[in-house]
C-alpha cells in the first residue's frame, strides 16, 4: 500500500511544467553582468555603473542593457559601431566569467527537484541569448533539471512575445503550467500565453503589473506552496 501511495505521489504532477525566467528569478546574476558591462564601458573610456543601478538594466537582453548602461555612464546613446564593439567586449568577458558570483536563489533548486520528483517538468524562458543561458546553467551544474532552455534568440521574438513561452510548453509536453518571473516583461509574456504568473519580488523588476499576476513571493519556500496549489490537478 505504501509503495502504491508513493508512486501515486510521484506522478501527481505529470503533465505539469514550471517555466522560469533566468536573471533575477532563478539565478542572481547581477554582479557578473555588471562586471561584464563595466568592462565594456571602461574599455571604451567611460565610467563604471554601480551594481545597484545595473539591477534595473537587466531583463531585455545584453544589447539593451548596454544601450541603457551607455546612457547612464556616458550621458548619451552609443553610436552603432560603438555598441557593436561594446557587445563584443561584453560577451567575451561575460563568457569567460559567467558564474564568478552568480548563484541560484535560496531554495530554488530544492524546490524544482521537489516538483520534478512528483512528475513535473521544468524549462527556462529567458531574454538572455540561448548559448549564454546554457553556459550559465551548465557551469552551475543544474542543466539536468531542465527539459528546455529557450533564449531571446531561440525564437523569432523575445519576451514579452509569447513565442518563447509556447516553445517551452511544447518542449515540456505540458498540459498545464505556471510561469515564474521577476518583471513586467514576464507578466506580459505569461499573460499572452494564457499562463498564471508568479513573481519574485526580490528580482530585478520592474513590477508595475503586480495586480495581473497570480501572486508575488519573497522566498522560494513560499513560492513552492503557491506553485503547488496552482499546478494541482
């Protein structure tokens, strides 16, 4: 009887999926992103941007982050050639130093493992380039947890377009799913894909659309309860 009950528990979330944003949601990456961006800015003769300010520049991909960083540092927008060179410097530095300080947020991995043990699947849906997202997840040693890693360049459009979210659903064979993010971009993408969205209020934001979410959480132990209730058959 106990074995049967255990098997039933292990399969109670079969067909369900957890889709995660990456930067600011699953992994705290801001220090390594700031170091790479500041490397590019300093090489171009501009001042570094404090890490506290970089937090609010993350979420729309490296190029957009650099464009905004240029305005903060140089007080003007970058010319196209400047931005191309800055991108090359940024990517080279970031690839070589992708997880010096970056770590999953507390209890995030344990939570995912718990849901996988019950038959659910997990995927990453990020506006980071796919190759960089894969490198980060592999370097952190958690790539085995995810059925899919979809980046800003994986589909024709990045979040908030729903295409990356829908690809994650396809790759996980999900019949029901939730999206876990940290910003308005994630809220819009989840809404466009008709998924409930839970938001980490410790992430990089901004969060102006909180009223349109299924809930906010301040720790992954709290998120586990919210997500479990939403995925229950």
